[in-house]
C-alpha cells in the first residue's frame, strides 16, 4: 500500500491477520543476510591487510644464455654456384661436416690448375731474385776491383809526378849551370879578344873562344828547353792524376748505378714473389671455401637456398642451424618506468606457453606452473618495441625448467619486488603509481657500510 491518503489504514488494519501477511512479515531472512554482510566485510578488511608482493610483468620468448648457442644461419664467404648437397633438413651435423659443395662464378678463378701455375710463377720470380742477387754480388766485386785499381793507378801517376818534379829540379840546376858557363865563356871571349887587340893573343885563340861561347849559348838554350819540357811533364802528370780520378770515378759510379738498379730490380722481384705467395695463399683458402661446413654441432633447421645450380653472392644465408647443446634463457621486455626497479640477480617467475599454470602474481608461493629465474643482463638501450630487453637465466635454487621447452616459444614473466599490504597495492593501482623503488639487500648493506665509514 502507498499510504497517500489522509486516512491511514495501516494503523487500523493489522496485516499480520491475513494469510499472506503472516507468510511475509513473520520470516527472518534479512537477519541472515545482515550476518553475511558483516562477516564478508570483516573478511574483506582482513584481506586488505594481507601481504602482497609487488611485481613487474612482461612478455618474452625463450632463447639461449650465450650467443654461440643461439640459432644461426650459415653463409659463404665467396660468391658461388650450388653444385651438390650433402645434408637434408633435420639432419644432425658435427662441427666441420660438409653441408654443400659450390663452384666458382668469377672467371679469374675458373682455372683448375690456378694454384700450380701460381707456384710456377713464384719459382720463376724466386730465380729472378737470385739472379739479381748474383748480379749485385758481381758488381760489388767489380766496384772493389775498380777502387783497388784506382788506388794503384793514382800511386803510379803520383810517382810520375814526383819523377817529373825531380827532373824539373835537375834540369833547373843544369839550366843554372849553363847560365853560369855562358857567363864564364863570355868573360873568356871578351878577355881573349882584348888580349888579341893588344897583340898578346892570336886570332886563333879568339876564334876558339867565340866557338866555345856559341856552344855554351847552344847548351843554355838546350837546357832551358829541357827544363820547360820537364815542367810540361809535371803538368802532364797532374793532368793524368785528374784524368785517372775522373775515369775511375765514372767507372765506379756506373758500376754502383748498375748495382743499385740490380738491387731495385731484385726488391721489385721480391715484392712480386711476396704478392704471388699472398695470392697463392688466398687461392688455397678460397679453394677450401668451395665446401661449406658446419661451424658447430647442431641440427639443420632450414635450407634457405635450395636446388642445384642456384647462384648466390657472398654473405647470403644458405642454411639455418640450431646448436645441439644450449642453456635456456628467457628474453623479456619491461616498460621504461619499471626498468630502475630491476637489478642483476633479481628473482623472477616465468610461465611458459603450453604449460598449464595457476598464477597469483601477488602470492608467488601459491602459484602453480611457474618456474624460477634470475636477471643476468639488462639492456641499456631501448628496443624497437619501446621497452627494455632483460635476459633471464634459470634459478639454480628453484624448480628445474621443463626439458621439452624449445628456443623461440613464448613466455610470461613476473619480477618479484617488495611485500606490501593489499590495500596499499590497490591504492597504488588506482592512482597509477609505480611500485616502490628499492635497492637489493646487498646494495643496502654496502650503503650502510659506507655511511658508517
């Protein structure tokens, strides 16, 4: 009833006298509901004060712990043409096993006897180097002989010069003696001529003295001429010394020039030998590259280049290989706001795709199907997806990871942080606050030690 009338009937009529009123107003179901609400409120209040582990969740994939254990592709260092396959997809290969054989596609390497011909060129050039060395030795001997001959020739010409100087000295003495004799002869002739005029000497005596004077004059001219010839011999001896020096200098210079030319040619031949040896070594290495081998033990995943006669460039992927032995790890990504909360050796829980799990992110102890891990590497540069990459390794103190996990499968990670009340976590989530910043126990201990110091 709506009780909108001024005549109130609910005060005059007792509804409990009616049958329907008895069924409705005599029940006490609302009392049980009130008790339920009270108990539920108490439980909610208690739950709000229960501990909750703050965490950082992320998605990632299963990978390997070390770089050499990760899936890789095999390339060829040289361009080529596929001639023969020795494996098929899924085969197990050991390190060094031949995967395929290729052939050359460059015309300069088509010769099947390229290495042998290069060896012949090396031998010919080596002989040329020896010949140049022999020529250099012969020219050295020739230079030594010319230097020795020059010394002897100079000694000979110097002796001639000394003889000429001595002869000049001798002829000079003779010339002075001739001048003295002519003075004596002139005085004798003058005295005899005077005595003849006085009648004391005969004409014959005058003529004899005149003849003797003329002979003495002739001897003076002869001695003077001989002296000049001796001086000329001295000049000739000096000229001969200069000519000997110049001649042997030219001969020695020419021999030295020939020696340097031979040495230069020998060095050039040595450089060509070294270049040929380098080419020969490269040819040998290149011939070994015609067989593509496995870099490590593993399984062939996929042949990227298939068929026979297919050509490829150097560095192109040929086949993919998965190492047979590897240590599993998980590669996960976290938001930039969460990165400062992660530290090395941080405990993380991992859920693998395909493994059933019941996860309570805030109560890791009651979760089922998750496995323990720890942080081993944190990337310092943001990835292309806008998050930071974190590498996780199995935790030796926790559960052993499933053996059936394969590299590349998906995974979900939960990094465990501080324990806080549930009400605080709800308040933080509602306000979009980050988890509490904190440092690992070791860092706290080290900081406290530093403060004490």
